[in-house]
C-alpha cells in the first residue's frame, strides 16, 4: 500500500514538473474554480441559516411611524375652538459614533438641555433633579455654571458608556428560563420570556458561551456577536422637547448642513452628523376634559 502510494506521488510529481506554463496556469485555474464553488456551496447551503440570520440583523430594522389623528373642532355655535389636536413635539437624540467635534456637541447639548428644563426658573431645580436623577430641590446656592457642568458630565458619561443590553434569544419556555435562572449569572437577565445579556458584566466569556450553547441550542458562532462590547449608536437626550428648542436645533442643523456643502465647515469640526430629531406625536386637549365622553381621551403617551 505504501509503495503504491509513493508511485502515485512520484507520478504526479513528474507529471506536473513536465508541464509547460500554459498547463500550469490551466490547473491553477481549475483549483481556483473548485475553491470558489466550494465556498459558494458552504455559504449558501452548509452555513445558510447562520449567514441569513446575520444578514437580517445587519440589514433590517423596525421603525415605528407615528400617525397623526388630526384635529377635532367644536361647532361654530358652541366653543369656537378645538377639542383635540395632534402636536409633534419631537425627541432629540444623537449618534455618538459619528464623526465631528465632540467638544462643540457637548457644549451645544448642555445649553439646549439647560434652556429646555430651566426656561421657567421656578421649576429648574425640580426639572434638573428628574433629568440628572440627583436631588437639587434643597440647593439654594446652585449656580448656572455648576448646573451646566453637571449636565455636561451627565451627557458625556452616557455618550462614552457602551451598550449594556443585547437580546440573546426571545420567546423562551419556562423550563429554559428556570434552568438559566439557577446559574445566577450577573450578566444575564430576563424581560418577560426574552433573554438579554450585559456584555460589560461577563467575567468568563468562553464558559458562558458554552453553557448558553447547550441551553439554547445555538452554536458558538451564533452567540459570540452577543458578547461584543459595542459603542452606542443612538442616545436620547430630550424626550418631547418644546417647539422653541426644536426650532433652535433645526436652525443649527440647517446652518451646518449648508456650511459643509459649501466647504465652509469641515465634517470634523461640525456637530451636524451627531444630531437626530425624531417625530413624537402627542395628543393635546386645549379644552381639557370637555367633550371627553364623545371624543375619548388619551394621555401624553397615547394611552
């Protein structure tokens, strides 16, 4: 057997050695085509489910488009006013991963947040206590400079913080939930019957991947991306901002957009690409509860 194998190797060696340049190129081409066919077969058949799921995660997203319910007016013979109107207050958000001037962005956001919540000075400390999650209501010596420094630090901390919640798998049954719960793993938690992970709290990644692989029936390659520590690409700054605040932000965005287009401002020195204004339609009732038995009534969240 060994002698037979050596004869085959010797024959192939002499055969390829006797080939001219055209013959060598021809065989290299055949090997390359076979390699391409095998790779295509592996991607489309053997590993189809893995790459299909990966493509879906990267290329698709769910967007909820808010719908305006229109306005409801009273008759000309009664109040001559509106019972219900839809108002787009809008949310201010940023994408911290974009290119631009972080210093300018932090300065702009600090001023915007302060103006939004401290426009009415009598409610400033209460509003900022809620926004910064720190009690300032007893502070009578708080200066504007100190407040702005706290706002700036709060926003900067949230910008630099990585994503701490990644969905691992949804719609789990009770048996799997109870099994994973007994691990008492600090990086794992459940929301309803959906499993989430905080990648920043993972201590032994390979061990946890192996345990999850057995419990969930997923491969290591499927679970590994869930453990990646990634930067935020969406950070909400103000929810339901006032019309004046929205106008200020829109004006700044339009100004910088034109300046960048005309080469008067570089992308690296701007904040335009950071900023996002998202629609947030809310229902407003100018006459309060008048006519609520007929037109219905919802709160600011549409409930």
